[in-house]
């Protein structure tokens, strides 16, 4: 206690007692005491309220105050000052009551001395100071507990709740009266309640503590959940007895939330499809998820060297992150198996709480399939654009070559395919045309293929059936193929070009290997091939239509010429008939040395040439009447050989190569000779400086494939006559016009009828004629005659003299042209026949009716004004059934056909005719079988 003076307030209504107490205090050995007296309770209350005192000596028996009431009043006025109660009654109960009411001590006035008074004052002051310090400490503790962010509680030794602070109330949602005793259990989350209560009771029974803590949840009435970390320890009194427990529940909701978020993040990272990896600033790898392991495998200590295809890219990524930036982009990385992957990388810095960069985190997305898918889509779009452009080409172009070149170019220029080529074949599957686009090396190989007429294996296989033939690795599987090197690491697809069961060729393209195996890719190529096939079919159809149109024009042209020739022939033939007839009669009558025989013979030859010209006109228009017989073409060529050798120039070597045992053909021998002569003369004209002329025969089987490529050909067996020369040759445009009438390359020297006459004759024989020629390489004309069904060949006709052709039979001659009628009458009468002339059909019937004996032969013109020859014969034969008939006419075959007489077995003689022709034909009819 301080040695300073003690300030004491004596509240005593008895002055004597107050002086006695003061006297006692003066004689003490301790510090001096300054005394203030207050005779009443009111005075004492005022003094205590206005001044600081170290002790109050209080008499309980004051006026207006009863007993302990004075003590209460003084304590309320200043609860910090210690009070010593003075009583005049030695009543222990009163003293104890005073002590219990807040007094520090009590003294009985009659038994008090200076020593006891001094001691009581000193002890009172010390105890009060101790109580004050304790109270202040309790107040600080309570304040700390009340404002603590942790939930604090107190229990008794049985674990029953005695106190909870406001934080406990806040997180539990329970008031103290609800939590008191075991009521606190209701604040625990239902899922944790049994566990926490059981563990709490076990701790209380064992006297242990929760020093390691427990984590559990509170849940208030609103359903709010709070995670807490709970610790509890026993309270022990000075004797060591456990008096209860003090516990703390710390709100760890934020930490648990962070942990849960971190766990969710960890699970998300682990289950992420993205490969996540972390490295130190120095590049040392320290974490990766399962996806990273599957994608990259063991990356070693430094992924910059092991994962990145280009190490400098990895180092650039790390530099960007270490500089505080972010990195995002596509990179090439090595996969677990060493394959090259396309990876979308997003890299970010890892920082500590102070913002210092402590590492790098990278998110790796394998976009290899996506990139390939994008490339696939790009490729398909390019192919589809190419197909669209090809269809546009098909609608615009009608030229086969330019169309196919455009198709190959579109396939490649649109970046749909690395290369594209087309190969066309003929009806027999032989290579005819190649078109390509792509690498330069294709050009040489295509040309070599075309020169060798060979197709690569892929094309041969594709030609065998429908569908797409794949060549996934041409370098290894097509080592013997000349174009394998042009594929440059790509795979090939080859498909047959076919429409309506006709195969035109193959289409082949090359593309990256991952594309060609796709069904969609193959379907698009098949569709393109079908479009190309349809285009080729359309072009072919158009060409055939144009050819038919040209043939129609040609036919109309020939028909017009034929009609003109028919009219001219009729009149000319009637004029030529008496010229030839009388000329021949005069030649027969004149002596050889007669001076008139020479001019007459030249006149006769001119008339023959005129007749030949008329027949040529009829030949190329295919209107002349032919005398078909079963003949041997070899014999015709052999017999004509001598005449031909006398006709051609000496500087031309004639060679004849005839086949053995040629089958017969049905033909007019004279017309065959005309063909040979015309072709031989043309060949001679093509060799002005001399050369070689070759005549060949052979048997050829023309099948359906050949017929498809050669319009007008009927499949079957043919006897071929080939006439070849070593002359100047012909261009294609000249070949196309060669058979047109009056077309000639001989300027003023040619008539333009030679080949057209041959063409007309061949067509009348049911055959075909083709020209094969190139400039400077000579020309070959091949003529095909159908093999005849007749087995026996006709015997050669022997030339008979006019004397052998005489007769005595009766002939009814019907001819409306007087000159022809007179000539025929004179010829026949000269030959010994009894001739009955008539100028019309009606006159002939009238004459027949007047005859007693029937005539042996009816020789009648076909076309007459009143009645045609056919009708005349039909009427006459009814009257005379055994009557024979020989028709004659100067008209063309189609005109005669309209008269209804051109039938098998009908005998006919074409005007103009010679005496020998008429005499021979008459004897043939009369000598023939009935």
C-alpha cells in the first residue's frame, strides 16, 4: 500500500464516536489518515459522489436510514471505494450480512481500538483494490468474449451449457435459454448431430478435451449452414477439481468453401478433357492431370524440349508468361506415341499473394481431329465446287476434248485434288485418249501411256466393275506404274465412267490419304463420274444426231440428184438407144477397111461414154438397177488385174494379195469392177511421182463393239477389199468430204464422182466403205461386203456372137418412143424374130386379142402414158398364161419400183442398150425355164 496519506470518510451521526475514531487513527504506525466527517447519510452520499476516498467508515444506524440500507446507498454512489461497517451491537449476523452486501469488514464500536481499526482499514483497501482489479479483468474478459469472432461457450462439469456468447447465438440461431443445458444440440446440423453429441458426451465422461478440434456444421432456423472448428478444455478450480468446460467454435465456412472450390477445381482439372500441366519459371514440370498423361506421356524435366516440335516456340511461350503476359495459339506438339499433334495452347502465369510469378499453367486442347475436320470440310467444299463447275462446263461445252480438259483442270485448280486424269477407251477397251491436270510429270507419263496403248493397274481394275478402286499408297503398291511418282504422297481413287451400260473410260484423282477412304468422298467422285459419263453420252448423241442430220441432208442431196438423173436418164436413154443401136448395126454391116468405119466407131464409143456417164449419175445416187449374183470377189479382182495393169501408169507397182477360199458375196460384177477401177484411179492420182498400189482381200468378223463405233454397220461376217497406196495422204477434213458428189482435190482435172460412185455402189450392196489416211503416209480404202447365204457361185457368162443369139419366135414389142420402137423392131427382125410393134398398152391388148396364136414374148416399156408395163403384162397373161415378159426402161430404180415390177426373178434391161445386150436378154428370157 502507498505511503501517501489515506483519505477516509467517516459517516457517523454521533460526534463522540467520530472523534474517538479519529483519535484512534492518529496513533497508528502506518501512513497518516486525512479524515472527512459526514454526520448524515445525505452528507456522506454527497461527499462520496464529489471526492475520491480510499475508505468509508459507515455507521449503519444513521437517522433516516435503517440498517444495511445505508450500505447499499453508499455502494451505489461509488462502488469503487471500500466500506468498513461500524456497529454498536456485537451481532455476528449483522456483520456477515454486511459483508455479503458488499462491505469489506465490520467493527463493533465498543470493542474497537487503534490497532484493529488500522488493520481493518488497510485490509479493506487491499481487498477492494483486488476486487476492483478482478472485476476489471472479468469485464475485459467478458468484453473479449462478447466481441470475439469465435463462438464461445461455458458448461458445468456435466457438460450442460451455462453460457454462450453472441457469436454462438449468431451462427446457431438459438437464444441462451434455448441453448441452456443440452439445448445447444439443436443447433448442430442434423447430419452431424449424433456424431457431435456422442463425441461430446464421451469427452465429458472421460474428462478429456478436444485439443485437436472437430469440424462440423451448424444450421440455423433459416437453413443457413456454417462450418465450425470446435475445441474444448476443462476448467479447473485451485483445488484441481474440474468445474466445467470452456469451448470455442471457429467459423471456418470460408475455408471450407475455399477447400471445396479447390477440390472442385482439382476434380475439374483431373477430369478435364484438356491436358493441364504446370511448370516452374525455369521450365521444370511439376504437375499434370490424367489427360496430359494420356496425350503426351512422360514429358521429362523440361517439356520445352520434349513436347514442342519446335523448341523455340516453347521457349517463346515461357518468356511471354515470365514477362507477365498470356499466350494463346495453335502449336505443333509431339504426342505420346511420337505423332505430330495440332494443339490449342492457353498459357497463364501462376502468382503468389504478392503477385510474384511462381510458375506457368498450360491448358492443351488436342485439335488434331478438329483441324483435320476443318481440312476435310475445306476439301469437300472444294470438291463440291469443282463438281458444280463441272456441271456448268457440261451445260456449256459440246466439244469432247475441251470439256474433258476443263474437267481435269477444275478438279485441280479448285484445290479439291492434287491431280486428275481421264482415260477414254474404245468399244474393245483399248486406250484412245488421255487428259490430265496436276504435276508436270503427269504430262510425259500420259503421253507414254497413250503411245503404248496401255492403262495402269488401277484403271484396268476400275474398268472391270462399278464402284471406286482405291490406291492408298501408290509408291509402294504401284511400283511398276509410270504415274505413281506423280501422286507425291497422296492416295488415288479411280472410277469407271459408264452410262447406260456403255463404258467410256476411267476417271482418276489423288488426294490426302485420310480423305479417299471416306464414303462421302467416294460418293461425290462417283456422282462426278456419272455426270461426265452423261455428258459424253450427250455429246455422242448430239454427234450422232448431227451425223444423222448430215446423212439426211446428204440423202436429200442424193435424192435430188437422183431425181434429176432419173429425168435426164429417161430422155437420154431414149436418145442414146437408137444412136447405139444403129451405130452397132452399121458397124456390123461395114467392112473393116471401109473408110466410114473409123468415124462411125468413134461415134459409137462416144455414145457408150455418154451411157457410162448416165450410169455413173445413177450409181452414186444408188438408183441404177443391179444384177446381183453370188460371186467370188477374189476371181473378180484376179480377172480385173490385167485390165487394171494396162490402165495405171508404169511408175506404179501393182501388188495383189488375195486370201484363200474367200466365201461368196451377192454382187453385181460390173459394179464391183467399177469400184475397183475408181479406187485404183484415185490411188494413182495420189502418187504423181509413182509408188505402190496394193489390193487385198480378207474375211473379217465385225462385232457389236465395232458396230457401235461405226454407224451403219450391221454385225456379221464380211469379205474385205482393201485398196492401199503410198501417196500423199489426206487430212481429216478432206476424208470427211471424200464421198460427197462433185467434191475433188484435183482442181480442174477431176469430176468428183469417183468415190461417190463407189460409195453408192457399196451401199447398194449392203456394205460399208471407210478411208484411213494421214498426210504423207498414204491412204487405205477398206470396203466390206456381207458374206452371201448362197453357197454355189454363178458360172461365168460366155460372150456370144449375134449369130448365136438369133431366133424365130414372135415378139410383141410395146414402146411409146418411136425411135426406140423402130430400133428394137429392126434389131429383133435382123435377129430373125417375128416382131409385132405397138405404141401403147391399149394397142398391145387389142393386137393380142386379134392373134390366133399367142406371142412368145412381151417386150414392153415400163412407163407409158396410158398403161404401165406391169399392168399390161398382168392383163395379157390372163389371156395367154404362158406369155413371157422382158421389161425395159430408161427410168431409175425407184421409179421402176413404183411401177411394181422390181421383184425377185423379174427380167429387165436398162436403156440405152446395145444390139448384143437386147439380143442376149431376149434369148435369156425365151430360153429360160417356165
